[in-house]
C-alpha cells in the first residue's frame, strides 16, 4: 500500500503503525506518532491499522537550545 510518511509517499507492507515503525527503522520508544493529524499513543501502535493513503508523521525529540 502507499502512505504519506513525513511528507513523502512510500510503499509499505506494514499493516499497523507499530509494523511501519519497525519496517522503516525508527526507534519506536523514542518517537512520537500521529496518524492523519491525530496523536497516537505508544500503547495504541500495535492496534492502529494502516490504510491506503493515510498520512503518518513520526517525530523525534530534539536536544539543545
């Protein structure tokens, strides 16, 4: 399926948000996620199914100041 990941259209075999994070090499405990603009808690990633055309944002914390 094709989804929008951080502004880039990609093809994925992932069925859930957790699967996508693993597939794309994200350090799942250290990122925040949003699906179609809605925050998805870490505890809900395994149960959050992906569908064609969804918009996924993965954000990493930034250090410094």
